[in-house]
């Protein structure tokens, strides 16, 4: 069972200052690579997303400043000491009703940007999978419409966290193996969103 790190919150509602930082896709990608349980170094995250440690470090600094990330320790690597980070909370919630329009719009634009990227990735994958049978194993997609009560939604949200952490725990860290044909970098995405009808029914004029 996973436990809280010292000073880590169980739940944090995203504030406008959080959304302002996460509106940057680069910062959001760094945040997504980190997790609430297993501490990670800037170097590890940089390797995972194909960015420089200096670039990732700048985003980590901003994420720490607003409380989205927190340092929980250090580790020695060769002759250097690396800081280790986790999410500042186990779970983050979005409450749009509490956000002013500029910050809400920033979050919407970031989400749309991520969905466009996912669409481009899917298109490129389909072209590649057409000529590479093994490559087709690196894709999974399923979508279902269900009705959830607030209590059941809590349970589903917990499983989402477990799923993302499971993927992170199986991330290949060996540079040689990652650069070989045996590994493929994939985008792991989990989303729940109310249908348009449900949202429209709750929108006041």
C-alpha cells in the first residue's frame, strides 16, 4: 500500500496559479511524468520525455513554486547528488466553477492541445502499424459510456491513479534497452469526461 510522503496532501484542488503553470504543455508533460508515490529525479524525467535536464529543471522549479511538485529526498548518482520529487498531493481535482474565465480558458486550451497531439500520434501509429505487425501491439483503446454516482466516481478515480502508477512502475530505465527496437515510447492517457448532454443540462444561462 502506498503512503503519503511528509507534508504531501491527500487531495489538492487545482487553483488558478496551478492552471497558469499547467497551461504550458512542456510543464504539464513534466508534471505527468512525475507521480504521487515514487520519487523521480530531473535526469530520469528528462530521459523519459526526450528533453534536456536543464529544460526539465526550469519546469520543475515552477511546479515546485506553486506546490504541484515537492522535493522528498536526494540520491547519489556517481559524484553528484540529485533531488527527488513527487506530486505535492496524491490526487488533484479540477473545479471549473471556482475559476475565473482566463484561467479556465487556459486549461481548456491545454486539454485541446493534448487531444490534438493524441490524434496526430494515432494517425502516425496507424500508418506505421500497417507495415509492422509487432508495432501494432503498442496500441490499446477502449471507450464506454457509463452512469456513475459521486461515490462510484471516487472508486474509479482511485483506479485511474493506480493505472497510471502501474504504467510508470513498468517504465524501462535502461538507456540501451530503451534505445533498442525492443522498446517503444508510448503516450499513456486516461480520461473521464461527462457527455455534452450532461454538461449542457448543468449549464446555467
